[in-house]
């Protein structure tokens, strides 16, 4: 029997996030979305934090939601920075982190999106 | 015994020309260090470094600065110090400068001992840069004074055999 000890740092972590503005009529394109994330990392972790590699794998214009990918060692930083963002361009906003997983497959079916029919 | 361990970073302020800077105080250097950590590491960096950060010693004539930080944050401080590009002079402008890290010590005394030894080594090179005869004689005198070793008084007839 071989025992494998995991150090905890997966190569990549994936986050399913949604950016919610107080003004519901805001239209945000993918470049602005990336800038918002960058500003969040910059204010929390400075220039060294803003240089962290964060990829937007999928972006949905209508709902302003995206699937982000970040290196495992930087996941906590990104999640913390997204949590602490409250303003972008003087407009109040907030990041809702729906799902975080080291495996992209986990986003295929999430128990949060399950619709339970109680009859 | 639990206590906070610190590291003392000795740095030399290098300006473009040799001026006597009397507007650079401990507060100015502290603000510069804190601003550069905020720029590089954000609010997280400020939160890490502020407890324990202080400017312990500043000498306007030799342009030596000693900054203290907690032992865990030494790398943060030493990696951020080279990014300081200017310091505010008293009249609202910015003086371009560079902080050259000379030595890191575990205590103020250790840093001071190293500083004395470093100054002894630097004096001869300063002698080479002297231009006037009067300056040269003054330099030679201060080198002579700093390298004299105190002689023990010889006690005659102390041990009886």
C-alpha cells in the first residue's frame, strides 16, 4: 500500500464568479472584467499581486459571470482580493464567488444549480 | 521565552551630488518605506510590515539610515528598499535618491559595530578623493586616530618569582 501525501497545492484552481453591480443596467465586456479583477488584486496585494497570472476561461456578457483559472498557490490571494472589492470606477459592486474547485469538471454539474422538484 | 525578533537594515542614502541633506528625517524615510511597500505589496504588505517597522537611526552627515522590521518580514523590506527612487525634500519637491543596503544585523549594537568597522575601511578611499592639502592632512589625522590601539600599561615587577 502506497501512501500519497498531498501538499494541498493543486496546479490550477478554477473559480466560478459573478460580478454584481448595484446598477443593474451596467454592461461589462470581458476586457473591463479583467481590469476589475486586476484592480482588486492591485489594491489588496500591490503590483506584485496584480502581476499574478489569472486567466478568464469563459465569460458571459449578459450575467457578467466568468470561470477564472489561477495557479494553486495564488488561489487564496485571488479569492481574498475579489472579496474585498467594493467599488469599481466609483460604482459600488461585489464579486459573488459561486464555486471553487481544483478540477474544472466540477463545474459541469453543481449541486447549487440543482432544481429539486418537490411533489 | 517568547519575544519578537527583529532585523536591522543598514542602508546608505545616495544622492546625485554630495549635498548635506538636513531635511531627511526619520519620519520622511519611514513614510517612503511604507509608501513603497503599499505600492509593491498593497494593503496586505502594509498589514505585514507596519508592526515592527521603524527607522531607528539616521545620520545626515554620513547619510546612514537604519530601518528595523520583524524577522519574518526581512525579505519584504530588503526587496522593497531598492525601489525607493526619490525622497521629498522640505520644500515640496522630490529629491532623486537611492538607498543602498549595506548590512543586515540582528541588533542595533551589531549594526553599530559593523558601521564602525565599515567607516574605518571607507576613510582611506575618502582620503584619495580629497583635493586640498588641508583636507588631506585632516583626513590623515582622523584615520590615524581611528586606527590607534590602546596600549596596556606595563606593570613592572608584578609577578614575583
